[in-house]
C-alpha cells in the first residue's frame, strides 16, 4: 500500500490541520486502547464510563484529573522553557527531587514563623531546583558539555541523595518506613474544597500565564525565539545569548523544583521514594506534544492527567497490571505523536503508470 | 484488425537519451513546472539554462523520479518505462550529480562507491571498488585517491568522486546541477573539458546552470526555461546570440548598478597584524593588514580556503582573534562583543546567510527585527512591539521588491535571492558605516545579483565603506574601488580597480606575484 503513495512535505502546516491530526491520533489511540482493554476482560460498557465519564465528566473524577495535572503542568512547562533555548533538560526528576527535599527540610526543621512556612517552602524549592540545573548549565556554557548526559546523571544523584535521607536522618520514627514525617497543617497547600484539588492549581496556572507572557510579548521571549532558531545568528546580531539561555534554563529548573514541593505539600504530605517517578517521561512528552507552547502545555497536561487517573482506576477496580496500564497509555500517546505525520506531510496517491 | 503501435524508432540514429513532454508539477499550489519539455540526444552536452526558480532542477528531478510529475511523460532512451524512484532512474542509466553531493563524509571514496554499487545490487568489495575507481579515473585522465576520506577532499575533488560514482553505477546520461557554482575558474574549465570528453564518447550530458556564459562554449545545444515553461527548446549552441538567450531566460532585466567611483573619504577602518587560528589549530589569518576609507569598496579576491571565512568571523566577533588591532572610526573592536561592533556601525553579510545571519525558522519580520530589538527599536525595555516589527517588515519587503512572502512567512520559504535581498535591506540600513560582505551574490541569478549589488552600491554612495570578500572575480571587478588578494591569511598590496586586469589578478591568486 505504501508503494502506491508518496509523502510530500507541506511547506506550511495550517493550525486547523495540526489540531485535527492530533485529535484524530487521540481517537485512534483511544480506540486501540479500548480494543486491548476489552481483550483483557474489561466490560465494553465500562470503558465509556471509566475513560470518559469517571475521568472528565463527574466532579470527583475531574477533581482527580486536575490534581494529577498540577505537577504535570509544572514539569511540562519546565521542559518546554529549556527546549525553547535548545537545552534538553533530562534531569527534570533530579530538580523535582531537590525541590521536594527543600520542602521536607523546611518542614523537619520548622524553619521560620508558621504563616511564612509555606511561602518559604515554595521559594526554597524553586531555588533548589534552579541550583541543581545550574551546574549542567555552567558546564554547557563553559565547555560545551552535553546537558543530556549531565542533567540525566544529576537526576540519579538526586534520587540517591533522597534515599540517603529517607533511610537515615529523615526516616519517620513513628512508622519506621523510609518516608519523612508527615507535614504539619501549616506546611500544606490549602485544599480548594473540590476533592483533593489544592492551591497548587493557582501556582500552575500562574506559571502558565507568566510563561506565555514572557514568550509572547517580552524582549526576553523574542531573544529566546532567536536563540532557539539560530544561536549563531542571535549572537552575531548582538543579542544577549548567554543571559537568555541562563534565564530560561534556570527557570526550567525552578519550575521542576516547585513541582516537587507541590507534590509534597499538596498531595503526599511527606517525602517518599516514589513521588517523583515518571515525571521525566511525562515532562518530555508534554513539552513535545505542546510544541513548547505554554497554553498547549496546560491542555496536554490536562489530558495526560486524565489518562493517568483512568490508569489508576483500571488498576484498582479491574485488576489490570501496572505493565498493561503503561502499555495502554503508551499506545494512546504514540498514536497522537504519529498522527502529526499527517499534518506535516501530504499523502499523495502515485499516478498509475 | 489493425492495432496502431509504436514501431521501431525511426532512423537515423537512436532515440533521444531523454525526452520529457508536457510536464506539470506543483508544490502546495505553487506551479513549478507548467507543460515543460526537454529533449536530450546521445553524444551531446546540453545546457539547461534559466533563473533561480525557473524549474531547471525541478524538471531534472522529475526526469530522475525524485519528484513524481502531476502530468506529462518521461521517456528514457526510447522506452516509456515508469520510473518509481531515483533507484529506478539510476538503473535506467540516468545519473544525477546534485548540488549537494550524495557522499558519506566519513567514508573513503572507494567505500562510497562500494556502498552505492551494493545499493544497486552489485556485490562489490571496497578493494574492487578502489580498482574500478582508479581505472575509470585513469581512463578519463585525472587522479583520485580511492583511499582518501571524502570530508578531507576539496569541493572539486568531491565533485569528481561523485561523477565517477555515478559513471560506475552505469550512467549513460549524466545530469549535473549547477556544477560550476562551487568551483574556481580553473576547476570549472577542467570539469567542462571532462564533460565534453564524456559526450564525445557517446554519453549524454545535461548542465543545469544559471551561468550561461560559463558553459556556452562547451555546450552543443541549449534549452532555456522561464517560470516553469520551456522558452527555447534544444537550440544548437553554434551561432546562437548569447545576449538573446540571456534575455529569454530573464525577461525584463533590471539595469546593472553603475560603477562606484573612487572618492577617497575619511579613513574608517584600520586593521594591523591580525592573526587567527582555525578549529584544528592551523593558522588562518597571518598578520593581515588593511586600511579602508568611507565611500570605498575594497575587494578581497582569493581562492577559497585562504582565510576568508575566518576573517569574516573575526570581524563579526564570532571568532576570537589571536592578536592584532581592529579599529573602526577610532573604536578598538579587536575583542569587542558583537553588540558593541554593531553599535560602532559594523554590518556583516556572511557567505552562508542561514549560518550566522538569519534564522530559517523565524518569520521575515522577526529576521528583520533581529538586530534592532536589543537596541530598543521595536518596543521598550521589557516588551516587544510586534505591530511595529510587522510594519517595518512590510515597508522593507516592498522597498526591496522581495517576492515570495509577507512579514509572517518563515525565512526558509524564500528563494536564495529574495532572502539575500532581505538580509541586505537589514544590514545596509541606518547607522551602517562598514559592511563586510562575503560572496554576497553566490548562488544568485542575474536579477538577484544586480539587486544585491545595487543595495551595496547605494550604501556606499551614502558614505558606507565595504569590505567585499569574494571568489567571484566578476563580482569583485564590478563593485570594488580597490582590489587585493588574500593568500594564506595575508593580503597583497591593494591596487586601484582601474589598474586591475584579469592577468594581474590571476597571477596574484596563485600566489606568484
């Protein structure tokens, strides 16, 4: 069949077409996922109920989806910011761990007066995340060390540091498990009275708005566009390339650090070994699908949050194994990614000779 | 019953090597070919001439099945066999040498040939490929080292390697896309002689070019294309008036920029003892010195690889110099940032505009604003004024007759000529005191070349100085008020343009003057 068709690259991709191809890919992926789930014994009738109604259409389900979305927005935005200046932040989880540790540290030491505790946690977590990416950034700018390697390895180091703390000084004396003691009430993000949705939502929305504004209308955003599109040309044009890269990359680390603090203070209320797992892949997928556009990051994070919520339901209520849940999620995401082909290329039937 | 059928080809001689009829081809609504035709006979060198975008490369890409035509027929050596891709075309004996060679840089020449032959289904070892290469090269009367890595070869050597590869693949018909664009005059002559020799031995050769004069003497027939149509079909080259052919190819022609009169102005640029090294540590600039006054154009001729790109990079601030002085109107620029250089009035048009001057992914408006945003020309301290950017872009696009896009069009969609016009519009603007231009008309057709030269001449008439670095002697001669030659990172003593003759320049170019 492929022999009878040609792919012709489109000179320009209309927005409508791009949106339609994403949507088509999503539908295709969901259909495929549904087939797999039916094979696994999930009743057909329950699919609509679980995937759509329970995830997006009931207040409780929507609340869960939004809660899952909050840290996804922050890490997705963090990845997107770094990508804008051609910096591959593969150390999202490392910066997230540092942010989570900063939050835990403040909580354990009861630093500062209680009313200022939460702002202090959030500020320190951003600082910690930014510092954790500052080293790869400096290595890259000074000696052109590949940030893919350095951020990735620093991510592992951060995780071992977390383990070191949890099995040592920070172990919860009451339970003996390798988790930190639970946070005091003053150290928690307030709930919004809608399921588990917490005030981290406002932080995520504010971050999206701020990023969209910086990229859209500020001089710094223009510099970043130029640096991302052609670094040498930006330098030759006299733009402050180093400053631009530094601001965007440090901002990326700060957002990922904030995500760590939001997870600890918003949903988990303690540091454990499992809270950061999977955010690296999510962050990259979100930034890629959103094409590094902050508003699109919000939309993609919401849908991905739904996918994760639905996965949780499948695991708990239908006994689907973790591996199968990941497989189903992978099928959906891969379909969406592949569908972009049909926006970028036109498929033309070969003329019969 | 009688079935009409195509009989054997009418004598005399064979069917044409290549026959294209009524070819249509559109890209996203843009009509690149509009009922175009082309006929190539065995034993001839055939020049396919036209401006950029006339459809020359497109029609040959249709012939070699890189593109599928929307309509029309392709007949190779009298056989109407459908070609389903470049591999089919190669098997049918059509070998195309593209502008960007299809060679693996980290492989040796022999490995490249072996790779292609195996791709075509022949089991050939690298040693056998090396033997075949050496034999074929000797037959054609030149030397090539089959064991040399391709990325260590000069452009001319790479081209020869590519031609040999295509011949060894069994090409009876050779299609060369702008083969002389990357060559020096001597190399071009050697290539054209080789090509002629191949044709005399029975092959057929197409030379796609917009430099008619260069190839005319070596061509047997000439086909001219304009705007996707064939406007002169396989006319014998002998006795053809070249001016007439050029007029057919170009249509209405803008006037050439008037010669720039030498009016010595205030001294502006002074460079002394400038040195720089390449990435591999070799010396690129070796105590280079020059003086330049306002309203002057100093042409720096020279064979490629004598330090030209390094000189441009050192001047624009992208490469750290080893030592020396660069003074522009009193300001010391040796280690100044690119921003400080722009403030001092330095403007640069590099050889490859998408390497260090423009961003292909940004819109025309953004590219035009690239150098103005930092100084606050488009908005305040914090915000950018995109409306102003767009208005400015609209104005420049109209003033400089840039075609093929508006302010929001990505720069990558413009043709080379239009992109270059746009870059000159940006660089030769308010505050430009010195323009460093490296091969500003390379790859451009006559019309765009004239527009680019006109823009430089206009700036110079306003008192701007220009350092014109080019391997194209015609370009050097048509713009410069003084001329010198760069050789191994040093400049010869400049001479007034009126005293320059091709002979004197030629002697300097090879470094024996």
